[in-house]
């Protein structure tokens, strides 16, 4: 989540002491501070604030798309006319679907269209809802997760000379995925990058029984590799043994970048990072997967791996969740990071060390991949 305060309400500035406009528009100057002993009854500042005409109305919503003839870059611009100044904050969200959320403080929707459809070229649609007595929210549904440079939200003051009201402007640039993926069903000839988490100088999480995450992730990854190769896929391992991928004395980012670069440079179709979870409370357990929706397929990949891993391992379902992790964000292909179980949970630590459980989880990953390619192929066909 990112949150940016983009404009400050003029109304709030008007409330700043020493002088402010009273309910009748009369300028009120606070009296000098009375001596402590003499009680003086004065209205609470909040009560005064309520009577001020703070609540504005959104009176119109317009939108248009614009294509730059030179760069070919296209942009969607949404303009909300408001009866007076408001404050806006914008944030992006990955779940349940990628969206841009614009919170408007100080205005409620007037008689305007509350749902817009843009046909999905830049954004799919937008919805305007009241979120309180004096606040509204504009939700813009976008096909892919937006980054900082992909959108802009700002306000424009009213301009009586040209009969223009106060405006909230939302610009969304067209997001072009770096590579277009079209998948065929099946594992044969697929290029799959497998990243066994940690390694070398970095043991990862350590269990109460002293097992190291890096050892288990490598063991499971090697079994995934064997199963995938048997199914005709080409497997790229970020590491084959107990080592730092970047090399000794690397920063955390250098180490992670070394892993994503292997997958990016060798044009893997998908990237799977294998990890084991850990928590201070040893009762915590279960399986989870993470994705960053930078292509239309990341969430689908995570969901398929999550459900197949649950069937295979039978552990508690902690869900397929959006996350900002480096390796799933900086790989260009659909990627997921799986947390097979909790090394900090003694029962799960024991399981993680058995070849049977490792084999089951490896089969789960391969099964999930197979289902993913089948569904991704259908998704591609519909477009
Ligand atoms: Zn880890």
C-alpha cells in the first residue's frame, strides 16, 4: 500500500487560529486567555467545525482517453467536479484485484453516475461511493498492479473566470507488461525457474530442532526439478548446492537480484521461490503462497500452487496473498513464493525433515504448475 497526501483543504486552513469565520460568516477573534480561576464557557472547536460548510458535493464525473502521437503512450483522465475544496489521498491495492483507490475527504457524491466502464484498455471501470457523512471513495479497477509512475492524483482550484469548479483529477497511464505471455497447457518444454530460498552464508529460518531452512528448500527444489524434468520441462535452478547465489559478502538485495536475473536472463516461463515460514509463536503453522500481480498470471499461479500444496501436505490454509517481495516483483515472468510450512512449529519441523513430506510437497508444486498452465492457456484463448 502506498499513501500520498496530495492536497490540503482550504477549509481546514480557514479554521486556523487566531481568526476564523464563524457560522454566520462573521470573523471571530479568540479572546485573550482568561485567568485560570475564572471559568469561561466557550464552544468546543469541534462544535464550531461542524457548523461550517465543510461538506462539499461531487457534481460531475468526466473521463477521456488521450494517446500521445509521438510516444504511443495512452492515458486515461478522470475529472471529478466538486462544489468546493476537498482533500484527496491515493493508494494502490493488489487484492482482491489490482486497483487505484482515491479517498476524497470533505465531499459526498451528488447526483452523478456512480459506476463507469472504460472498456478495459487502460482501466476496466470505476466506482464512486460515499464512505461517511463527508467522505467518498473512487475505486478505479485496473488490469495490472500500478507502480508509482503509473498514476497521478491531484486537485485543481476553482477558476470563476472560466466558470470552472474545484476539480479532482485522476490520471492513469497505460500499463504495458514487459512481455506478453501466452501459455499452452502441459509441462512439456516449459522453462521453469526454481529458487531454493537462502543458502551458503544465509541459513534462513532455524527450527527448535536446529533444522535450517536452506537445507529443506534445496531438498524440495531438487525433487521438484526431477519431477518436472521427467514431465519434459526444462528447469533452471538458481542454486544446485549450499551456496550464496551472488557470492560471498553480498547485500540482501544483491543476493536476491542474482536470483531474479538468472530467471530473467534465461527467459523462464514461470518462477517459483521455495521457502519455509517461521514465527515467534511455535503454535503457528500452515502453508501460504505469495504473488505480485505484475502480469495477468501471477495470482493464478499462486492460487494453483496454494491449492495443490494444501491437497498434498494437508496443512492449515494461510492463503495465496499479495506481497511486495523482491523476487516475485523483480522477475518479469509470472512468479510465486511458497512458504511450505513453519520450521518454528515443532510438528511441522519434524514433517519437513522427512523425505516423504518433501516428496509430497514437491509433487504438490508440480501438480499446481500443471493446473496453472491449463488455466492460463484458457485465459489466453479468451483474450
Ligand atoms: Zn525464507
